[in-house]
C-alpha cells in the first residue's frame, strides 16, 4: 500500500513538473497554412507566356503553394460576395491585395469605354498577371437617363471605384463629372474631350446623340451592307476554299497551320475587307491563282516554332488525333521543316510582306496588315490607314 502511494506521489510530481514546463514555455507560433495556387491564375499565366513565346518567370518551382500568414497577420482578402464571385480557394486562390474596381458607363454599347480601359490596363500587365494589383471592371451600357447614372455613381462611391464614361449627351457627361467631383470619385471622360476638339476643328456642333439613337442616320447604311458582304466572302474563302476567286479578295493571308489565319481573316472582314486565307502545307502545291493576283494583296504569316508546336499539340489533343498522327503534326522537326518550307515560298515572292505573329494579339497583327495595305493602295509617303466618312 505504501509502495503504491509512493508511486502515485511520484506520478503527480512528474505531471506537475510537465505542466510547469509547458506553462513556462512560450506558445509556438501557429504554422502557416498553405493553399494551392489558383488554377485560374496558372492558366492565365501560361496563356500569356505562350502568346509571348517564352516561359513566364515565376519564383519557386512548379506547383509551389501560396503561403498564408497566421491569423492576424494576413493581408486583407477580397470579399468575393461584392464582386459576384464565391470565395472558393480551389477555383480562385487568394488575392494578396484588395481588388480595385473600375466602372465603365456608356449611353451606347460601351465598346469604346471597354476597349479604352482594356488598352490602358495593358500597361500594367507586370502587376496584373501576378495579382499584385488586381482589378475588377464593371460595364454599364445603355445608361440614357440621369437617375440611372446617379445610382451607378453612388454605388461607385460606396465601393471606392473609379468611373470612366462615354456619354454623348453633354448634359449627361457634365452631370457625371459634377457628381464624381462631389463624392470624391476619380473619373475620366473618354469621349467628351475628343468630341469637343473635333467640333472645334470642323466648326460644327456635335449631335449629342449616342450611336443607334433615334434621330441619327440609319444603322443599315451602305457601310453596314459592305461589312456583311465582306464577312460572307471571308467565310466562303476560308482555308484555301474557292481559289479561283482569289482575285476578288482585298487581302490574302498565307501561312502554315495554326498561325491564326482564320480568326485574323474574320476580324478584318468585320472592318469591311474581303479576306481569303491560303494554308501552306509541306508537300502540297499552292493554288496557281495565288501567284496570278496582285502580289500587294498577299501577306505571309510566320511564328516562333516552339510556340507553334505548343499550339499544335493542344489542337491535336482537342481533335482526338492518334499518337502517330499527333506526332507528325506537332513534332518539332516537322514544325521547323514546314516553317522553312513557308520561308522559302515567301523569299521567292519578295513583294509579300511577312508578319511575325508570335506574341501579337489579332488586333495588333491586323493593324500592321491594314497599315501596309493602305500605304500601298494610296502610295502614302508616311504609313497610315486611310478611311473616308
């Protein structure tokens, strides 16, 4: 009995000592939790790297997790409920900074405001791609009365958003300007200054009506039907179809598979140009009519072989090609040989301009083609794209 008491007493002493030791030691800092990097961000980064023709340099190795600081030390996260997104870490990851909002307000379709903001945001790719300065844009189109306009500006004030607007009606534009000034909202009038400058240059007052409003000229103008005809022509002459009528095209694109001929053709056709595109395939003769048309109509497209191989691999996989067919289409040796085959054709036709499309958006490539097209057509001393209204 005495032995049992002694043992129990010693056990209590050990427990007490352990408890004292635990109390005297400072609590270990909670280990940082880890979340997987956002799949959406990874896809975005990979796509940007692919278009640029090189890998995006990112710290750490592939698959590195984003580290979250212990509670109380975390950077403020985005409230997804405010932006119509659920805070699902598997889908979106974690923002390291609070997203800022840009409100785009238009009394028309909002095309001008949207593309102006998009062009400006392109100057911040270095920050946006890593979510160092995340941005949410919100387009409000068809805003044609002051009540709707004030409601949007009040919401922008609550959210701390910036407001950019394209309002043809001078009174609406002035209301937006004064309201933003009153509530301390940063704002930019995209349409107003250039409209005033043109009015001063022409000596004519603007109509103050948004595009498509009653009182303006009919949308079904000659220009409209010309664009429809151009789109129809381009679709019929896609991928080398109807080579016998290449002479009717305004622009002819030639290049190997996956250099963006079709989307570029459609984009140009929506601007009113009849476009035909001809694929260059190793071992396949090009149509004779391609060499009989005005050579100043023809434009060659080329691309970085590494980028082309990556695009072709993805394309072959999406089409369900078998292993053998896929390798012959996207194998690097074949890709290089086909690009060299196209290069020889281009060198034999020196009048054809050859445009490098690696890392270029469709709009950028189209701008180069149209500048050269109009420069040749009008024999300008300075490259330009001319259009008569």
